[in-house]
């Protein structure tokens, strides 16, 4: 049940306590991939899993609108990148979950597509579960399936975009993206990343070789991420969480 297109009367007729909140970012992904890559991929995985879960279990899942801006100041050197502070991000996500819980959707998965959000989502999920009238868990699609070649605007993200939004991949810029990309994230010495912003180590914002991001690879990533999220929804639906909150 997509809360963006449903009416309030549609929602009133549904009995479920499950909800999914896609969380992304608006940030550079090189010259070939859109600023909205992380929000688009998070949404695609969330939509796929909700569809499969609803068909398999004959139970609705509330699919919330995507949180479009995340913790991405590390990409500030590239025009178009937007970001909020970690405190603002955590507070916003927490209040979105609180509003879902008010309507009875109090078992919530935060489906994330951006590495910069990972720590904050872990923290806010714990705070929600400990202190609010809801149970929340974070799910970062590329971590959940151990996606190889993540980089940034690299093989994995480019592949998933080809499978979900092929018209948004600028094929005429793939070669340039590959030639000017960095091989790894950051500048590492003694296990320490000396770089604060991505512009310090990648000329065009890309980490990894996007030319390896084929549609077949993308379809495999989407299938695996969707299946992993469905498994998580199954587990959360059956989990005893009555004692996990103060609410």
C-alpha cells in the first residue's frame, strides 16, 4: 500500500502494523548517474519487497514516501549535492516513524540506499525501539547482500540503475566516468582515512568502474536485495516486540 497514491480511506480500510520507509540522499554520483541515485535505488528495493511480501502473505505493508535528503556533506564539492546534519536527519526520521506508529504502523523497516546514513539510522532505530511506541530496524540494501563493487557511482549502483531506471544512466559519459574515477574510497594511511570530502580523492566523484555495471548484474542485485528485505519483513512480522519499547 503506497501512502503516496492511497487515499486516507484506503488506509483506514487496511489492517497491518508493518511499514517500510525508503531513505536516500541527493548527492553527486559522477557525470553518468543522477543525484537521486540513492533515493531511487532504495525506493526500487522497497517497492519490490512490498509487492512480493503482500502477494505472498496476503497482508498489506504501508510504503511511506522516500526521505530524499540525507547525511551527505562529504559530497559538497560537487554541485547539486544536498545534505542535512546528523541531528536533523535522526530527528526527522524519528518523527516520520512516530507518525506511522500513530496510525498503527509500528513495526518499521528503514530501507536505506546511502552509506552516509548508516550510522545515524542504526542510532535512531535503537532510540525508537527503546523509547518510542514503535519498533524500527535499519536495512541498507548493499550491506544486506554484500554487494560487490559498490564504490560510489560504481559498478553496483550503475547496474541497479540500469535495471530500474535505465533512461537515467548517461551512457555517453560512462567512459569519462571510468577514466577519471578513483579506485577506492578515501586516502588511507595506517588504517585512517585522511580525506574528509570525496573531492579530495576522486576527480569526478566516481569510485569504481561504472562500465562494469551491466543490466544483468543490476537485475541480480535487485532480486537479491528484494528477497533479503522480504525475509526481514517476515521476521519482523513474527517478532515479539511488546517489551522493546517504553510506549
